[in-house]
């Protein structure tokens, strides 16, 4: 079973991101579940959502405490919430940022993960370009597909299209594709190094 925890703030599409991951996985013949956990239900408050993907039916219903992957939609949470709690030593880390790991204070964490298991992508900037709004979730889903290989970009785009009207889906699909390409390019550069 692959377990994903998504951290962000209310209004960033954290819950939608987890749901779309589960839809993408389901469309590729896997079992999936997604559910949120709210502290304070208001815009800007920290929000966490969970997604599990497996080849067998999923019977667990509790929050994910030992994730295989952590997606951080808002890096301002880093000094406020222990978003990396329980991340497996072989896990994946995806952060919405254009800053370096050192600037984010994550260089030691990234050094402890396997090569190619951590990536930062400017998802908010990609969303502004392709969607016209600073909602990073769709871009992060494309980046997640590239980083982990858990699902295809086509499945992510299909999940987005199933959730949103065509005009909204088109922009979000483009943001997902741009983030996917950015992660692939980063991985190629790091493989050459």
C-alpha cells in the first residue's frame, strides 16, 4: 500500500488534491481512498488530507502517520506544523516552492532520502500561468506523477477533467503537464550530475 499525506492551507485545494489522486489511481485499476482532516474549517487554516493506493481493497480508515509520500502545498507550514512526521526513510517529498532545500531548511531531510525522492516545483507560479489563480493542487498532482511514477500524467489529467468543467480542467491539466515536465527535467539534470 502506498500512503500519501497532503499538507496545505484551507482554500488551496488540499482535499481536492487527495481526491483527484485517488480518482487517478482508480482509473488505472487500483484501489484508492481519500479523506481530509480539518482543524479549523476556514480559509488559510492548516489542512491535511490523506490518500491511500493499493492493488487490493483498502480496509484502513485511520489518518496516515507513516506516509510513503508527503506533498506540501504551502511551505509556510514548515516552521508551524511537523509536516514531515513519520515520512518513511525511503519516502518521497514534494514541495511547492522555487526556493532551494537550504532556504526551506530541508537540506538535511532531503540528504537523508534516496536520490530522486525529493523535488520542489513552483506549483503556485504554474497555476497562475495556466489557471489564472494561485491554486497549486493540479500542478502538484502532475509533479507527483513524475516524481513517484505511481500514476500516469494521463490519469491525472483524466481525474482533473472528471472533476471540473472543460475550461477549468484545461488550465489545470496544462498546469499538471507543466509541473510533470519540470520534474522530469530536474530528475534528468540530477541523474547527469
